[in-house]
C-alpha cells in the first residue's frame, strides 16, 4: 500500500479542520455621535470610516444607549432609502437607513431613526451583521435639551430608561428596563415617592429627579 506524501496529508488535514485554522474575523461595531451628527464604523478598535447622519428631532429624539442590529433589509425605497438596519430598542422601532432627501443629512429632522445617504448605508450594510453592537451617545433629553422633561404614563424613550435603571439600582424597579412608562412604572414611582416622603403622584418631576440623584 502506497503512503500519502506528508505535505499532501497536512494539506488535507487543514482542509478538514476548516474554521479552526481560518483567519479570525475583525470585531466591528458602530458608534453614533448625536452631538456631532456622525456615524463611525469601528473595526478592531480603530475608526475605519466616518459618515454624516440626520438623527431625530427635538420632539422625536434618537434613542441613546447601547443596542444591537436585529434586522437587515434591502430595497426599502421611499423615505427609508435602499437599506435598513433595525435596532433592538425596547420601546419602539428604530433603525439606521437611507433616505430620499439627502439634502437633510446633517440636520436633526428624523422621527428618531438615523438617516444616511444611500451610498453610505449600502457600504455599512455589507460590513455589519446581525448582532453588531451600536453605541449611540448624545443628550439624554434630545437635541438642544436643557432640562429633564416631566414623565407620566405613556412616556417612553431614553429618559424613561435612565430613570428605570436608577430606580432598579435603588431597589424599586424589579423588572427588565424597557423605556416604557406603563402601569408598572407608575406603581414603582409611587412606591419611590412614598418611601422618600415626596408627593405621591405617579408623575416624575424635577423633585423626583433630584431625590434620585439625576439633578442637583
């Protein structure tokens, strides 16, 4: 019986082992800066490209926090442009997408999503995968926000999420934070207000922010 040549044997062994010897994929994530209205694609800790964006308006701010891409879609068309990258924001449907109004890029005009030029989102789309981390930094109260708004049943967004996290750390909020000011949130706020000798309203006002350590 003829023996296989050592070099051929090693080559076949590596082929069978497959991914164990493949080159590791780069770690990719996205950083979005709402103050400067730009999006950065970061690969292995280094900024690869920077793109201008159009984030949310004052009335419909873009969520602030750390999320993941949980949807990818092509050919959306219309106001959503040619690509869609959905984010797992717990209190609503938000994403990064193209636009049919590129002249508005650089302005705070969206309903909370991140708008990009179609050529830019198409480039990003090919680089990222489901599960890619997206860090969004910016004013928690929205663009040009000077104060923390009064919160009540029906409120939602980054500010509610922040308050929930603080209430959770203080031992009041006992469910996963979702950014929704629902019936449970009202009950938690009332419990907090009673405990802290505040007027029990179920609303979250400046005095509540101060007691929770979010305002001075």
